[in-house]
C-alpha cells in the first residue's frame, strides 16, 4: 500500500506540473488572440475594398487581361495551403490540410495539374512524410505574420500566374486557409483568388435592382486599363494572402487556447481522481497499521495470560 501511495503522489506532482504549463499556454494564447483579432479587423476592409477596386477596373475596362480572363482550357493551377509552425492546437492544421487536399482533388478531377505551395511546418512535414512534391514552402512566421511575409509568399504566385503554362506558369490561383469567425468557431475555406470572378451573385443583383443603381459604371483610365490592372493585381494578391495569414494566425491562437483549456480541465479532473485514490491508499495503510497494532497487542496479552497460568 505504501508503494501505491508513493506512485499516486508522484503522478499528482507530475500532472500538477503539466497543468501549470497548459494553463500558462492558455493565457498566452488568449492574449495573442486579441492582437490577432485587431490585425484581422484592420486588414479585412482594406482587402475587401481593394478586391472591389480591382473588380471594378476589370468590369469597366473592355480589355482581356491575363490575370482577369479565364483560360479557355485551364491546364495548371497553383494551390496555397496555410498551416501552423507549431502544434498543440487541436485539429487546426489537420483541417487546413484536409481543405487543401480536397481542393487539390477537385482541381485534379477537372484535369488540371496542381502546383502546391505551403506555409507552416505542419503542412511541410505532412507532404514531406508522404513524399509529395511542393513547389515552394515558407516557415517561421505563422504565429505573427507581417505584410513583408505576405509579399514574400505572394511573389512566386504572381510570377507563376503571369507566365504561360508551357513555361511553368499557372492558369488559376487558389488558397486554402482557416477563416476566423469567432473565439469558438474557425472554418477551413477554399477560395479562388485568380482569375477574378466578375459575375455578381443573385443577392447582389437583386439589391442593385431594388435600389435602382447602375450596374456597370463608366471609367476613364490613366494611362491605360492594362497598366492599371498590372499595378493593382499584385497588390490584390498580396492583400489577400496577408489577410489569409492573419485569419489563420487568429484561428490558430483560438484553437490553441481551446485545446489548452481542455488539457487544463482534464488535468484538474485527473488530479482530483488521483487525490481520491491516494487518500484511499493512505486510509488503507492506516487501517492496516491499526489492525497490526491491535493484533500484536492481543497476541501479547494472550501470551502474558498464558505465562501467568
């Protein structure tokens, strides 16, 4: 019994140390979420407005730009998958990888060859373990991405979509990342960045019809529509990649906080269970010692009585 009590005490000490670590990581993740949310809130309107501007230029200009015009028979596509550099975030990276795999399968089923670009060590390790080819990869900044990181990621993508497919270029650019909805909800999404989808949704068309607004305003371009698109579209890709990196960072911190809170709660439950077992073992030791003392005393009394006879 004494040996069991020592085992329980040792396990309680170990679980308590683990609980302190998970609690600290939970608090760190909670503090980082606030900063990440602020960056997402600041980046999203800019990315949305830049998308609207590029779309407006593409709609208002009677020009077939290679970055806004879909290929008649697209043969090659680039897929950017954003994961995390670190673990301890539940199924965050796994869900992002699954979204990228699903997107890749869809494009492959359409007869397109896919070039994979990956952000984050988790995604890089996943593809390296399965010996799958990766065009480019980036690591080391997923927890706190900057616009410079987004430009570094976007540069080869812009270069690839600007080249002809016969020269190693791509016809389409897609992205798979985790969208931050709330502290409790983070959703893996798959989106096509280029070529731009210029058609309006049914809801947008109905709203425009009800308001009586003009759907296709007229624009004058200086110096030319082609040069305006050449200048805007790289900024559009960079802003979209940056926003996706920020959304993914916020989602990762939220997932880490949730996972660490669950680990802390489980540690508390385990400590309570081990404490009850340790108390039962200690009580059993005390009961055994009392029984041995009583038994010894009774034996001694019987021996004394026998000698007196």
